[in-house]
């Protein structure tokens, strides 16, 4: 079916999800929706890019966490090579570590998997007409990001560079470790998953050479990435 059919009302959709049962369920759901034709399905980002090149779907419903090539990288590659194909993220994850990279990669819609068929149809139609479609949760996260003050980074070089190749998010996690927060508390504070917190901690431990949280706290103080608590007279050495 050609792109003229999409203009006449039928939209061809490619489904991408690494979980076979979820993928098949979405395909079945789409088959029941008016004006939607399933152009195919893929189990990871590499396969998605290949199928977009082969079938030229109008819209890709893209999961994010997948093996080999995740949804963010697949979205970037699809939008670069096939700009006429739009991408709507359909995922379990609405945290900042996935949301903002996916939007920067070119996704025009972002829904969580509790979306019903009507919401999916609206998202597909909206992106085809040049609009964006974001779930209420995603809209709230965007508003919070825009209105929230930047977290302070104490003593960081004026250039904005961070020591030992730390990313801004890793430095933020390190600062919260220095505040004494647990992994679960960090996840709630940053609105990210606990597994994502663990990944950031493992990465920053490897980069800085620290072996435990106590060493991480001392490192944060020495590098000026966190403010030591005042437990003694001014000038006292807390490290």
C-alpha cells in the first residue's frame, strides 16, 4: 500500500518491541483499529531500521529498551535515513534517561504502554499531520524539567567539564550519594528506575576508581561535586 493510501485515511504502522508476546499483542490490537494497517513487526532496533528501509511504513511504534540496538538509536537512524517515517515511542519507561534522548532522537510521540487503542490512533494521526502527541505523564515530566532549577554543582570548572569523564547525570547521582540517599531514594528524587540508578553508580565507580559509597562521598567532596556538611568549626577538614 502506498503513501497515498495514508493520505486517504489508512496509516501503515511498524511495531517494534523485543518481547514477542507484547509485540504480538500490539499487532493484534492495531489490527482492530480503524484506519491502521500493520506493515510488519521487529524485535530490536537493527531489525526495525532494516524493515523501515524495506517497507517504508508511515509510523513506527517504538519500544526503547531492546538488545543490540535500543529504541533511541533506532529512532535516530530511522529519522536520519527515512525522514518521511514518523516515530511514536510506546514504552513502559517515562523517566528522564529515556524520555529526553528519545525526543532528541526525533520521536514525535511518546506513550506509555497503558495507553488504549484510542490513544494510539490519536498519536498516529497527530504525528502524520505534523503534530506531537505526548502522554499526560510525559507532558508533566517536560513541564517539570522546564520549570525546575538546575541542580547546583559545587566547585565545577567554569568550562562545565566534569572530572574523570563523568556525565552530568552521574555527577548528580554522586551528589545524592553524598547526601546519604539510598538507591531507592535517588530513583524517586530523579524519577528514574532503580536499575538505571545502579547503572549510573557502577559507571561512576568505574570511572573514578572508588570501591564503595564511602569512598565515593570522599571523592565528591574532594572534587567539589558535593558540599560537605558543617560538623565542626569553619575550615575543619571533613574529608
